[in-house]
C-alpha cells in the first residue's frame, strides 16, 4: 500500500486547501493518507543566523523524514499575495537546509484553490516552475476556482467539468507511483 503525504500549504484552521488536499489524497485507491497540519510545524522565521546558532529544529527534521517516507505527496497551496503562505514558506526554508534533493525526488500532485475565480493559479504556477529544480517530480497539477461554489464537504468537487479534469490529473499521479515501484 502506498503512503501519501498530504497537506494544505496554509495554517488557517478552516483552510480550504487543507480540505481539498485531504479529499484529493483520499480519492486514491489502496493508499494510506498521512495528513499534515502546518500548525504542527510552526517555527521561528528561518534565518542563517538562527541556523548557525541553534542548528535545524526537530520539527523541520521530522517534516523531511515524512517526505522521505512518502511514496507520493499531495500539496494544495493557499495563495497569499500571489505567492506561498508564510507558514508554508517557513517550514519549506528550514527543511531545505537539511540536504538535497530537497523533495527527495518524490512524485507530486500540486494543487491550489481560492474563494475567487483564479483558483490560486499564481502560486500554483510558481510551485510548478520551481519545484522540479528542488528535487520534486511534479507529475500532476490542478487548480480549483471558486471553492465555495465548486466543492462540497461530503461530495468533494461538484462541478462535473472540473471533476473530470481532477480525475485526469489524479490518474497521472497514481500511475507515476506505479512506475516508481517498477524501477
Ligand atoms: C494575506 C492574504 C493574502 C491573500 N492573497 C491572495 C491572492 O494573492 N490571491 C488570491 O486568490 N487570494 C488571496 N487571498 C485569499 C485566499 O485565497 C483565501 O484566504 C483562501 O481561503 C486561502 O486558503 P486557505 O483557506 O487554504 O488558507 C489572500 C488571503 C490572505 C489572508
């Protein structure tokens, strides 16, 4: 059985990206989902001085360990002013200092959602462009616009067209993990 690490890249307790990441990862058959809450990885703002003085915090080491243990990773990004949320960027920066490849060459399904019509496309494009240079295998992406209109707590994505698009991406992600197994 595959282990999927999933999280919304947000520290909001009502995070819509956490809801989407959780639902998306649970659509995979025969997968064990490990859902992270970034509130459990809150750390002082990364600085080279702090790292020199105190080293890498245990929470960052644990985050990297979870990445290493996963067969695949699902992240849904909150868009804050066109970019990553500070909560995600901070644990990412700390974790990136542990060693390369940062994302341990794991297959990734990157998503983003927002209450508005752009569906976090700005931050998603940024992650899609940069993550491959940081040791991630980005195999699938999906943006969900207008979360409150297109997502239902019980049913997940309720817009048929968007759901079909999501399924196509999910299959790509699922297949990429099978390929990894064969290698
Ligand atoms: C500081 C801040 C900046 C934001 N910037 C954007 C933005 O650039 N684009 C956007 O579509 N939504 C923006 N939003 C709205 C978020 O999309 C919205 O809060 C969303 O719920 C965030 O995802 P989350 O619920 O997973 O945290 C911003 C919200 C905050 C609090």
